[in-house]
């Protein structure tokens, strides 16, 4: 009913709008005023976490994209080797797991069969499993050694939005907690990240306030067949997520690429007027990557692509090559997906509506996939 949707036409729109609160709720009580993390609910003893020599993340779909970003955060902040794997592939490749492996299973519903089977396999091999989950008492947390709940509230739309942002928050918390427990020597960088993470809900809100041009752009592209998404570093999983949203909602051919791979094949796809969304890393921080992606934008534009550029406020280098420029607030590099994903969600939702598709219940899809 309209009341359930809180005045929005679709659950997806409501859930997109709820993201600042979902993010704040997931952070609540987990970072104290001094910047240290209290995750007592993660009932894996510190002594066990100190011995972990590898982290393996398993998940599907959107949760998998959160896991790809988590890998970058975990390795950068803790220096523990981490891999992220599609849960549906995991147990079929004889993965190397033992008592010192921490497996993180990410699932909104807590009922995804592929993820459940992956975590069962991991536990059989002696690994410890930590679930990141949005559904209290669901199967995945029940079968895990510990759980960190995301507090997104119920997500009804099949296309995941607020669950994704809260999965990212939970992943950052796990990464920082691992570093804290293990006494990782951090410089000022991580202190600043913790402070910015504590306030990030405001940045998500600021993005939501500026989405009207993105909606207008989406409507203008309703008759296109293909949209490509490019990113690097954390922007690559964001590109994959933008493409997944467009596939499931708009039923369009959408693909995400690591921008550095363009020249190894995908650049052959670029033709006149092809919409290409580019997620640009911060010009501060990893500025080498920023400069490389600016050349990628130049290259595709020279071949006629219509460039839709998502870039930090104040990034002037992209301006000459952006047919459409979407500004996002400046954040530390690793946190950028929390703001960069939001325009892609809005874009996909509006394109789906413009194409007359059922936004909350896309064809052929179920909210939770309980078969392998
Ligand atoms: C996302 O928009 C999807 N509908 C889908 O990829 C989903 O994220 C995936 O099936 C995993 O679900 P889960 O988080 O409930 O395990």
C-alpha cells in the first residue's frame, strides 16, 4: 500500500531515501568518542582474531560487490591477505581454508543458499565464519560463529540499495576492528577515516539532495540499449554495482569494467553516443589513479562516447571531458563507494520507471534466492 511505501511510489525510492539513516543506525554505538571500535557482539575471541592469517569473503550479487570493496579496506588497513569470492563458485574450487582463516559471509536476507553452502563448507574445513547480515535470526547468522548485523531495516525492493550501503559500513567496521584487535600501527590516515566514517551519513544525505539532474539524464537515455560503467580501485566494484542495478531494473545491457582493462578489449565497444558512466577516484590520495582515469575518459570521449562522470566536488580536471557531471562530496578514498553508488541507484530506478518496468519486482527475480 501507499502507506507502507511512506508516500513514495516504490519501495526502492523509499529505501534509497532511507540510506542516511540506515548508515547512521549501522554505525550507532560501534565507534566511541575516542575513535575506538566496540564490537562486543562479534563473539570471536580477540585471541582467535589475532591469529587470523587470511580473510576470505563470500557473497552473491550486490553483497559480493560490498565484499570486493571490503577486500581493499581489509588489506590496506590490516595488511592481512584477503580474497573475495562469489559464494556460488567458492566450494567448487577446493579453496584453502584452516583454523586461521576468517571467512566473512555477507548477506542481506541471511537466506541465500549459495552463501549458506559456502559458509558450511568453510566451517567444515575449520575456518571461523563471521556473518554480516540484515535479517535477525536468519539462517546464515545462525550457522555462523558470529554476526555483525547491519541496521538497514527491512529491505522490500528486490534491487538492493540501503542494504548495500550498510554492508559497506559493516565491512569497514570489521576491517578497522581487526586492525584494532591486532594492534596494527596506524598513522593519522586511519584516525581521519574513522572520524569521517562516523559522519558519513550527512554526505549520503547531501548526494540525495542533488539527484534531480541524474533523474532527468536517466529519462533521456530510456531508449538506449547499452550503458557501460568504468571505475578503478573502489570505483570498479561501484561500476559493477551500477551495471547490476541497470540490468535488474531497466533490463538493459550494462557492463562494468576496470578502466585500466579498456585497452585490453572493451574499448572496441565504444561508439558514437554510447553512454559510459565513469566513477572517478579522489584527486587527493591515490592521485595517480585519478590521472589515469582522466586519460581513460579522454580516450573514450575521443571515440564518441557520451561521458557521464561521477567526480568529487572540486575535481576540475574532469570538467572538459564530462558530457554530464555528477558531483559527490569529498571522502577518504576507501569510503567513496558510500557516496558514489547513490547516483547509480537513482539512475537505474529512474531509467526503469521511464521504460515502464516494475521497479520493486523486476521480472525473473526473487528478493532472496533460496536455491542453489
Ligand atoms: C541485488 O540488487 C540483488 N537483487 C542480488 O544481487 C542480491 O544482492 C543477492 O542475491 C544476494 O542476496 P543476499 O544479500 O540476501 O544474500
